[in-house]
C-alpha cells in the first residue's frame, strides 16, 4: 500500500501551510506507530512505498516557515492527536525512526533530493561517507553480521528546533542531521560533520532526546563528546539515534571573563582566609561580650560558608572543563555550591535577626547565649539543608537537577531547580533590608530620647548594622546580575559585572565585617604585640 506520494504544499498562509504539514506528520506517525507489522519492505512494491514515504518526508522538510510556526506552538494548530507536551517536529523524527526499526535485513540504497537512505550489513568495522557531508565510522569487532541503517537529512535543520539543555536562542544546527540504527549494540561510533556555516563557533556534539524539555524533545550531549574541531567536526558517541552538531556565533570560552573570575575568586578566598585568621586571634577577647560574641560567630560562619562555596566553585569549573563528562561529580559539586551559598544567605539572616533582637529588646535580658547559638546554627545550616534535599528529591529523579555535565549549576529549563536558590536568597535580601529600616528607626529614636545606656552595646550594634547595610545590597546586586545572565546569557557586560561582584564577596566580608571594626583591629594588633 502506498501511504501518500509526492504531495504539493501549495502556497497559502503560514498557519494554513503549517496545519497541512502537521496533518501529514500525524498521518505518518499514527500509521507507523499504530502498525502491528514487525517487518516491512520485503519486495519491490514495498520499496516503492518506502520511496514514496521518503519523498513525502523530504518535501515536508522543505516547509521551513511551517516548521517555524509549529515549533513556536501556535494555539490555532492544536489537534486532539497531539498532547500539549509533544512536538510535531519531534513526532516527525520519531515516525522515521520507527520506520527504520521495522526494516528487513536486506541491503539497499535510496536517494531522493532531500534524504539519503542506506541499509547495509557489516561484521567488524564500518566506515562510509554520505552526501560529502557526514562520515560515519563504527568499530565493533565481534565477527558477526550486523545490520545498519543510516538516513542523512539535507534539510532536517529546518524541522527540528535548536533547543538543548540550556535552551540558548543563539544555538544553530550547523551540520546534517543523521539517523543511525543497528541490530547490534553499538557503543563506539565516530561521526565527522562538514559544518554548514564556517563563522559559527563552539561546536557541541548532540543527539535528539525525545524526553527532553518535558516531552517536547531537544538536543542532548549525554554520551557524546567532541574529538576534533578543525574545518570539520568529529564526535564520538556511545549509543545510536539521530545526531548532529549545535554551534553558536558566541564563544563560551572568554579569556577575559575567565581571568576576572579566577583572579577574583582567588582574591575572595585569600580575603576570607585572612578574615578567619584575624577572628581566630581575637576569639578569646570577643567571648567577654554577649552581643559581640554572637556577631563574630555569624561573621565566621558567613566566611566559612563562602570559602567552601568558592572551593567547590573551582572544583565545579574543573569538572566542567574536563574532556570526559561526569554528571555524578558535577551533581556533587552543584549540591555543595548550592548548600553553602544558601548557608551564606541564611547566616546573613541570622545576623539581621540578632541585630533586630538586640535593638528592640533590653540588652541585659532575653534569650541566653546558648539558645541564640542553637537558633543561629539551625537557621544557618539546617534551613539550607532542607531546601537542598527537597530540590534533589524533586529534580534528580527526572534527570533535571543540574544544567548539564558541562555546567555544574542548578537546572532551569527542565525543572526550574534554580528557583530553590534564587527565591530564598532574594527573599532574605528583602527581609534584611526591612530589618535594617526598623533598626535604623529604633536607633534614631533612642538617640532622640537620650541615647543607649551601654556604649559598647551601641558600638557593636552600629558595626553589625553597617555590615548588613553594605553586604545585603551587595549580595542582592550580585545575584540580581546572576539572574540577568540567565535571561541574557550572551550579554558580555552582564557576565563581566556578575563575575566581578561574585568574585569580590569575600573581600567585602573582610573589609566590612572585620577590618572596619576599630575595636577588632585594636585587639588584633595588641595580641600581636604582646
């Protein structure tokens, strides 16, 4: 039976043409996925049917405007056969993959204007070039006959969106799309692509993952790695499916940005270490005063949290830069970065609550030092742990915890896991600013009435308020810029500004948390002299 032959997509409006394309894909998809026939194309008639299907499919790939409309999800093109979380373009590719799985073991070659279909067998190794644009090499030394089906699409880049794990608008499919299926378990395949546009950079070896983006499908790099990028792009993958390469006019590797980041993080870590050394020297002195002791406990834990987060940031960057993908290591780095950055913000909140408590209460009464320490550590480390564990429990089972094996940070496109950091962090920034306004009002009112009765308590309160007044908006601006880099990932100005602010957090903690407290400096230098 001939499914349909050589349709003509007549000129019409964008939505009408897209609807025609959509209906043809639905027919193709439901025919082959609904068919109970295990093998097809046993004789000449069936080969003619296959040729008709390939001609039809090839013509469908030429309808560029229609696919653009369909991939943008026009509401007027909905159909009862397609659920909301499916994609017409993904369904189209899935239909063709289904056809390749139902072929007999016969060998044949079919070429149309837009599709090259090759069915062959091989024993030990296979190497062939298709359409002078894709070279396929397989090394599987088993000595047994294995079938191999390869379909090379000339215009599939017009059908499939360049959507990947990062969902970057600048990504472009810059090579032929090639579909490869085999009766054997192939775990080592090499593909060499001739790039379509030489001006694009940053090649990424990818395959079409039908489960990505909540069932819409997208390009995934799992199991594939870049081997060579010199005029042609060579990829090695450990599985079979539909492959291509994604490239971008922007280069992810920015030496200036890297220098700013690594130099800044080094300054931040050095500043935090100096801060902890000073705190250790004066520790026995600050125990003499209740409020001062609690303030310095907060500063020490803020410094420790940021220092550990910076260390894991460097580890995560090293994992991302490695040639071999390691999602387990990347997930571990993401866990600790997420946890200790959150701990930093929650210890900031603990400091703000201490400031509020000591401002609105009677200085000599209230909670004991032990009670406040329990509250501080529960809030500073307990609350972040709960958030991180819940995030992993919600996102990890769907393989949507991290952005990818090459970016060790919380996922955004699939699970919105990044909100588990953004929402708590920015909420704490807002709460701290409100607390600062309340404290400022109380301090001015006390000054009008006659001032505080204890000069030391007043000094500690002022120092704590000044620290929070500087660090809270600084951290808020830093992570506000971080959100901006997610919305505009190729805005170089935003990326450099975020790198600068993020790198100098440790320096600001040293300066405003420790060095600008003249009593701390006096004790530090006094201890050094004695």
